[in-house]
C-alpha cells in the first residue's frame, strides 16, 4: 500500500503525514516505510518502493508538495494507492509563507521559502500551488484535508482519513493515543497555529489585493 500526503505549503500536510504514520506504526501489523524526505512521486523516484507498494503487508507513507503524476494514477487504478490533499484559506497561507521566508533567510538557507520576500511573491506562490492542488482534488483516490479541520478538529478528521485506508474505522481509543502523542506540539512545525489569522494580521490594502487575486479559489473552496 502507498499513502501519499500531499499539501500546499503551510497547510499542515506534514502533521497529517505524521498522524497517519503514527497510527500505522502503532496499530497495524503492517511494516511501515516512511522516509523523512519530501518526494516528487514519479515512477523513477518511487522505484525503490515499487515492489513493497503492492505488498498488502507493507505501508509506504510519503509526504509531497509536488504534482500528481501518471504513476500515482496508475497505482490508484490498481487499488494500492491512497492520498490526502491539504489546503487552507489562501490568505492565511500567504501570511505563513511570508513568515517562513523570513525564518529561512535568517537561518541562512536558500530554498523555495527563502525566495518569498514580500506579499506579491507569496501570492504568486500560493496561486501556483493551488493549481497543483486542484489536480489532486479532482482524483477519486484522494481525500481533501482542510487546515482548520486537521489542526483543531483532529480526532474525527483523522478517523475519517484512516477509515478507507484500513477498510474499517479505527477505534476511538486508538485515535486518542495517536493524537495524544502530538498534544504538546513538540513534534509539530507550527508558525503560529492560528485559524483565520488574516482577519487580524492583514491591513486593508493587503486584504483587498488577496481577495482580488484569490477570488476564484475563495468562491470555490471557502
């Protein structure tokens, strides 16, 4: 079995991946392989896992910010691939990307986030990532995961995500045990972990710019 946890940056997709990995490690008899690297899920990159992906006794649980690939669609058609797709209000993503850009630059890093210098950079990045998200969201084998739900309504959301992967609902006690492992946020990367932060942190000009640029996304998903 292959489980792919995709997400727009700053939408708690890593947290989703951590929760699912924790459950499979604790409460299934499957051997779990879950590298910490972020994957581009092409056939070439997944070649090392291709045999065990089709093994019912093995779960390969990966995280990605990359595009949906034909190979994943092929695996879905073979009924051995599940996916989650995290999203969030694009205005909140914009603010979190700005925060992340500053953190990465202050750490001396040169990466995707460090290149986000201002709100226009962040808006452009969010628009690109939402185009990728829409391809994931169209697929039958994925489950959309809203940031506020996985972060602040974690237990029922996790139960819903796991049920089709397991073929049955996990028990409430199992879910409690998994979520408890992250209760103090020691293992979670939160910028602020605040819902609807744009309502408090964006000035009027920024809000108007975002509302204009994200009009279609907001109408469709929020």
